[in-house]
C-alpha cells in the first residue's frame, strides 16, 4: 500500500460519521472538564484573552484527536487491508 493510499484510507475512516460523532462527544466532555480545571478561575473572572482562547481550543482538540485516532486504529484492526 502506498503512503498516499494509506493516508487517504486513514482520512476516510477518520471522517466516518460514527467516528466523528464519538470524537465530538469525547472532545466536548473531556475538553470541558479540562478547560474548567485549567482555566476555570480566569473564565469565572471574565479574564479571557486571545492566548487563553487558543489554549482552550487546543484543550478541546486534543481529546477529539485522541478519540479519533483510537477509533480509526480500532476500525483498521477489525478490517485489515488485503
């Protein structure tokens, strides 16, 4: 399998509806918990700046990415290429 087809296959799996929905759910739940733990005091004080918003976005993207990666790896293991 060429590198391009491997990337394309991985991307197709990552964009599968069930995998995206699972990743969004995980990202929202885990991201919210982490954002409150890491930035709750500043959020409650209304002390929000661009740097903090960037960090909060990353806080949501990391669990989404980890969930997506794990789901794709599981789907690939269940249906290995020929």
